[in-house]
C-alpha cells in the first residue's frame, strides 16, 4: 500500500525528505517496514558472514562508522580513512562500544577478509584499511533496500536516481552515519528494542520477528505472529536455541509478547502494541535520516554534501 499522488505531489516527493513524524503518520508505514525487514533477512541469506558481524547495535554502529571513514578517505592523507585509532575514538566518544569491543570487531573483519589493508601504504604511523568487495556489495544493497522502502512510501524516484548516479551512495552514507551515531535516540533504543539489538545477533532476530507480524483490525489493531519455531530460527541463523529462547523469554517476562498457544514446537504469539510502536519509532529515526542524507547527496551533483565529516567528530570544538 502506498500513496497514489498526483503528478505535482510525485514531483514534490522526488525532492523532499521524509521526517519521522511523516513516517509514523503514513498508513502504509508498518507494511513497508515489514517488507524492509524481509529484505534484511534476504541480505543475511546473501551475505551471512557480513550480516552476522553487524547484527547487534554495537556492530551496526561500528560497521557504518567504518564505512563512512572509508568513503571520506583522502588519498593524499595517509592518516585518513579507516584506522583502528580513529574508529576506536569515535566509538568511545559516544559510548557506543568499548575499545576492546571495537578492536575485536576490526580483528574479526580482517580475519574473515571483509576489510583489508589499503594497498601501497608506506606510512609507518598508520595502517589504513578498506572494505573488500563483498562488504561494499552488502552495504550498497542495504542502502538500496532502504531507498526502495522510501520510494514505496512517497512514490519517489530514489532508485532511478541511484541507477543514474551510483556515487549518490558514496556521498549519502557518511552523512547518515554521522547523524545516526550522534543521535542518542538511535544509539540507545528503548528497553524493549535494546533487549534484542544489544544482544549478539539480536538485531537479526528482531527484524525476522517483525517481518512475520500479522495485523488485524484497524481502529484497535492486534499484532500476532503465527508458527514461530525456535528450532527453525536456530537452523536458519546458526544460533543456539538457548540463546533464542533467552531473548524471547525476557520479552515474555516484560510483557512485550505473550504466548497464546503452542502446537508442537510452533508458537503463536501476541505482540504488544508498545513493542511495535517502539520498533516503528526507532526505525523512523534511521529511515528519515537516510532520506535527508539522500536528498543532500542527490542535489550536490557529484560533490560532497556541505556536512561535517565523520572524522570531525573527534576534533575539539573551536
């Protein structure tokens, strides 16, 4: 379900950013959000190793920040781009991850060949890194999926613009990453969301869970998930059933979900409107930020948007 705007409205949609408030008021927002969650599950199937390495909130922030530093790299400055010191400093400044977590993340990315040393570096003071092709492909497909969701909501032409000028992504991603890491509402989601996304692989499970929700009723909607199998989730994502059970048991204890009936290992769950609304509001922060970043990037004609660079977050205020 999307708007069916007039020609004038379509033209306006093509050049307008979408705010969080507009998303929450859109009658098709949750349906599109579910479709976006299914797209994220599909990305896991395409890039399981990459997806598992960014499936908690800490690692998501780390990966987006690292990619932004890469895109902002100045070839004439050997200390620019992804360096362990710069990434660690950004994470610690915002309390997004400890130095140990950030260091372990980079080591894991190197071990799985998702990042590599920038070729030709001769500076002994720095070890700049860059994403490998599989990481770049995954990030670009993720961004494209987010733009597709926005197009569904306002009949926009972001995908067409991306096809015509793929460098829009190179300009938009660093802008969005900086704004999101600065945004406390995105960094520190409400408790019902944090219970999932701050756990290892919890982001994967939350997106999968949300993609399965069936909505009934209009004035007072009811949210349910049918035929949820911890065993199938365990097999699909390579996670232990104990880990999955622990996540959902806490959600049930807190009243965010309620088991209605079980048939063998299949579960039918009622989902609290509080959890659904929190997920929608939290995702709206990200989607609206990406919308604004895309607009800035698409109107700069292959020049960097006039936004502070991510690395400038580390510079002292003048």
